[in-house]
C-alpha cells in the first residue's frame, strides 16, 4: 500500500532579501519591506511529507517519532531564532527567500531519509503565503 505521512514543525527566523549587484533603488523596488537593512522576521511553518510503501511488519510507512526528531535536529535547531543571512552558510551567496529555504529544507531531509521515500516540503512564510518543493 502506497501512502503519505506528514509532520508539521515551526521556527522563527529573520532574513533580508537583497541583491548586492543592484542599486538600493532597484532592491527597494523589487523586495520592498523585505529589503530592510535591519532585517525582518517570520514565524515559519513547515510541513514534511514522506510517501512510499507501508512496511508490512510494523504497519508504518516511517516512524513519526523519528521524523519529528529528524526535523527538530536538522531543521528547527538549524533555523530557529537565527538570522538566515548571517548565521546559515547555505544562504551566504543566495537570498534566503521562502523558495530557497523550502528547497534547502528538502535537500537537508533528503540527506537524512532513505531514498526509498519520496519527500515533499511546504513552507509557510505567512498564514496566507506558502511555497512547495517539489512543485
């Protein structure tokens, strides 16, 4: 039986969207308030989805307690109460937009979860805006 399980998590983080190759005026025009030189924060909500075949012995697709633990140590502990631009090396050369944060969460989870599972990530930057990878 093929099925999906989901785990929600939460972290708070600050970031600034800015392109060093652009003028201040262009950055302001493209990113608006998100270009604040003093940064700004979000209360991010993240959903991790695993899809695959149920193990006939356990009746589980994947142990949800283990998924909770993996998300906590690899995502929440990594990003919670951090300035993504300054404290997270993966955003040294790219803007920590919701799109790139979501992509990086997927990449991190892919490194710690067996390839036999499909992984999907949704990231809410606000209650009304979210991104999803893969699309």
